[in-house]
C-alpha cells in the first residue's frame, strides 16, 4: 500500500507535537490547523500538513461541527469566491491575473493571538493562504495564469462585504508617429476656462483644440479594445505648429479599462493612417507593457531640426556665428510661453551642430542638432534675453522662426 503522503514530508518534532496538541483542542478546520505549521513540508497543502500532525498526536481530533474559530468557514467557500471572481470580471478579456483579499481586521488579530498563545512560530496567514488557494482554483477553472507579473486584471475578494472588486489593467501599444499638421497638439488639451467640463469658450467640447495626435491614434484603438479612454506617453513633444518628420517620435499609448486584449495592431495602424491621412502617420503599431512607458518618458535623445528663419543677416556672418555656437552650451531660462506651467529656472543646453541650408530674401534656413529639452525658437529669437546667447543676439538682428520641423529623434543611436 502506497503511503498517504509521499515525500516531501517534514519531521514531527517535539515542538511541533506540543503546538499540535494545544491546537487540536481548538475549533479549527484542516486548513487553519495546517497553517499553524505552514513553513514546514514544502509542497504540501495545509490540510495535508494537518493530517500529518494529527496522525502523530496522542488524541487526534476530528473536525468540529461548528464553523472554524479562525476563518469562520471561509476556506469551505473557496469555489463560491471563484464564482464571484469570474462573475465580477465578466465582459473583460484577460489571460493573466492576480488576486488578493480583504479580511475583517479582528479576525486577523484573533489569528495572531492564537499563534502567540499556542507558541506557533511557523504559521501562514489566513489571507496569504486564501489568496494562493483562490488563485489556484481560478487557474484551474479558466486556464489563465495567476501571479503578480503584469496581470490583466486584479481580483480583490472583500470577505466582509461578500463581493469581488475588479481592477482592469491598461492595454499598451507603442510605435512612432509622424505629425504633418501644424495645428495638432500632441495630447488632448483641456479648455483652460472650464478645465474640460465644457463652456461657451470651447463650444461645449471641453477642449482648447478640436483634435490631437493622441485622439487620432487613440480612436481606432478604443474601438478595437472597447476601452474607456487613453493616456498618451511621448518621447518628448514638439510644438503645436511644428511638424514631426523623419522616422517619427516614439510613443506608448495606454488604453484604460479595455474589454478586449486580442487586437490586430497592424489593422489598427492601417485605420489610423486612413482616418488621419495627411495629418498623422503611424508606420507600425506594436504591443507594449507598463515598463515601456518609463523607458519612453525617461529617454532624452538629441533631436535634429529644420528651422526657417525670418530676418536679415549676411550669409558670411551667419556661417561664422554658427561655427562658433556649434558644440557650445547655452543658458535657457524657462520660456515666457510655458512659464505658466513649468518651473522658472535656468537650464544649460547645447546646440550640437548648426548648418546653414540656404538663404532667401528676408530670411534663411538652418539644420540644427540639439540636446533634449532645448527650446529652439527661443534660441533663435532670444525670448527677451531669457536665452543666452541667442542667434538673434549673436547676429545683432531681430529674428523670428517662420516654421519649425523636427527631422529626427536620435533615440536609436548608441
């Protein structure tokens, strides 16, 4: 006859036997009795631990008829909590999950007091055991993978209230966008007067600008996922009136509360390009994760620009000045145009390279490469002396930026 409990089996020491004798006199279910020895017998369930210990006691006890004095029958109702978890998450597609529970604090305090009274120093908490066993049963019922690593949903069993709360984690996609329209902001811009509620100034839209890169990219994704709304994370941002050319600006878009996660991103990218033709282009759209947001937001690559400048200056003088500023630091105080939303301080930045592309009547065109965070317009115009030295000051001529294009984000170098 095969043994009831094949290896691994833990040794029943005198200390374990003493705790078992004292615990056997209490109204404990097999789960809670076995949890008194939760750090012993790796690979065993708590009821298996309970059976092993009880087999060694002089007066092994049977399970009491009344509810367990610790869990109050909670572990007997695990399948009910599986049902509640699946019902609460109905309507959402998920393949990975994590689960937790909220317990009556008095019950947990009673458990700790019992451990102290019995001298049990190897116990496993009721909450930890419940979370693990609930996760196992949900895995068995659904085939989904449980654990803390990038879950699609978090299931919280509220034991005192008898319900399960569901938190749906975002769906992420990433790519690079080209912005060809000089009237589009990168993200949705709430109306300053009504803070997005809708008023006469914004025509009831709650927005300063009718559309944004975020909305044009997000709309097809919201349709595909059934999500609630979006959050857009770009690797920096260009001015509203600047185009983003070249290979485009890296971004991650976050879809909140998605109902679907199996999405044909190639088809979504095609929809974005068709619906935003001539305004925004997304060559490819790929899956992303939360850490990709951090990667994109923390990156600070150099950028290349083409600047069309209005203002008179001799060509020879322009070339001379550009040769002097290339590779040199400039000091930029927070520009006047963004001082209402950014800290007023002086930032050291560097124009890496500067080249004269052409001269025209009343102006000229430059190609620049600069460090991340450089305010190109202010470097050209001076911003009333807030950028030093500025191109305008060095040429001793009032200059204005007629147009600005971002030619490339150099995040792939190195």
